């Protein structure tokens, strides 16, 4: 494992810098929007703009990389994202912030495309799973640590915007100095149609969209909620940090459980637990900040692995050749959910107060669980020996390991197919 990490340490260092800057910036904006007196509904639209830009960047960035090259694209987008962070401090205006969030989302989508393809190029079939695990820890760990940077300076000043800008700019240094040539960029696989995919796996598609919306709410409005209930800057940073840390720590054990048991049952239990933890946080927030952090940690541990479960469940009903293409459609579905989640919940918070944050999250997860129970009555469970492996994925609301995850999934399926008996192949 150590040798595998050392082979790509400069890339991981650059990714860590990106995530520190992104993690700091997203919570800083939510906190600063509250102190500047932006209406909650307006703040939700600003946060949704990031995901609209991210979807646009995810579509266009691969074409730009193929035409211009990895290093040039990374340098250009890192510079643009760094500039956007500074403009937030210069123009304290909702419209300007919305435009900058769109640009930031577009840039980060391209940065992830470059970083992931480069890390993936360093991997072999034997080491790709290990590198993917490290990538997930680096991205989520960087996001979590980025929350703590809120305590470095006064969020009401310009210093934290400068720090976010510097971190994104520094990410360029290790990437630009990476030894070896840039990787060849594979064409993006053609996507399975959305309606076709829904007919194949209704629970997978509905779960991916709802989970993407929930993750968009958590990251887009989490700091706003924490500020509205009176948490200090240090407490807000812990609130966001423990949610991400919970997701990082629970990703692997939840995935392993889904490989060993009926995956739909695991999905239903996990999403209903997320709903329980979310609704329990509503009264607890007014009585115990410590218990609020504990429940937020548990909620993050349940909600963040849900997207991987949705993809794995969908793959259980696909032919091997469809899996990589279908994952692209599900990433799009999750991103669409993330675009609408923050603005809708922000509207609810402006009418019903901050409690609507966790109430909405609880309702979304409860709805997934109820739909899962309905689907169990409509279709028999996939036999355990025919379930596809759970591969860590992140929704469109989060910095994703989509390229590496898709490649890891494809390699795993190739290996599984090579060892299948003739009768198993006939079942496929």
C-alpha cells in the first residue's frame, strides 16, 4: 500500500490542496451569506449555482482536455477557480456570488477530471482498488480538514477567501511537477438513457437523485443552518467536519455489508437510520450541541455511502457491458438532484426556520426507504452470488472519484467474468 501511494504522492498532494480550498470555501460562503444578511432562499440559489456549473463542467471538460491537454486545462481552471474565490471577497453581492459559484463548479469539475484520470493512469488492475481507497480518503479527509480552516481568521474579513484562493493555486504546483507524461484521455462512455435505466432499476435511479439532493443540501446549506441555530464559527466547522468524517469512516463497512446481504435491505436500513438521526437532531439542537455533533456524525456516516449503494444496486440488474455507461447516467441524475436540493430546502428554511434543514433531510431519506420497501414487493431479490461488487462512488453533489470508480468497476467485472462458470455466464 505504501509503495502504491508513493507512486502518486504528488498527485494526492495536489488533490488534497484542492479539497482543502473547496471545503473551506463552501462553508465559508454559507456562513458569510448569513452574516451579510442574504435571504435564506437567495443563499440556496447561490449554492445551487455551484452544482449547475459542475454539471456543465462535467460535460464539457473531457472534450477540452482531449483538445488542449491535461496540464494546460488544470492550470487554466485552477487559476480561474482561484480568481473566483477572491472575487467573492471583493463583491459582496448575491448575483456576483451566484455567477462565481457557477464558475467555481465548472472549474472544479474539470480539475477533478484531470486529477482522476492522472491518478487512474498511475494504477494497474492490481493497485487500482488501493489507489481508489486512498483517493476517497484524501478527498473526504481534505474536505473535512477544510472545515477547520474556518477558525484560522475572521469569516467576516477577506483573509479566508485569500486562503481558499491560495490553496487552489498551490494545487497546481505538485500536479505541474508530476514526473512522466500526461495520460491518454479515454473517450467518455456513451450513457444508458435515463428512462431505460429507470425501467431497469427504479430504486437505483430514484435513490441516486434523492441522495444527490440530500448531499447538496448538506454541503450547500449545512453552514447556513448551523449559523442560524447560533453555533460559533468553531462549532460550525466541527458540525460540517464530523458529517464528512462520518461518511469517510462508514463508506467501507456499509459497502461490505451490501455485498454480503440483500442490498435492498441494506439500503433501506441505512437510509431509514439516516432519517432517524436527522429527525432526532431537530429537538437535540436546542438542548445539547455535543449530541447534535454525534447525530450529525452518524447521519453523515449513513447518507454519504448511500450513493454507492444506489449504483451497486442498479448494477445488479445490468449486463456487465452496460455498467460503466450506466454509472455516467447516475452521476448526472445525482447532480440534477444536487442542483435543486439547496434552493428548495432554503425556501423551506426561510418559511419554517432552520429546523426545516434536518426535517427535509429526514423526509428525503424516509421517502427512499419507503420506495425501497415498495420495490421489494414488486421484484424478487438478486441472489447474493449474482450481486455486483460495491465500488465507492460519490454523488454529483460531492467531489467524485467517478473516473477511477468506473474503471475499477469495469476491471472487477472483467475479473469476475473470467472466473464465472458457464452456467453463471448463461444467467448474465
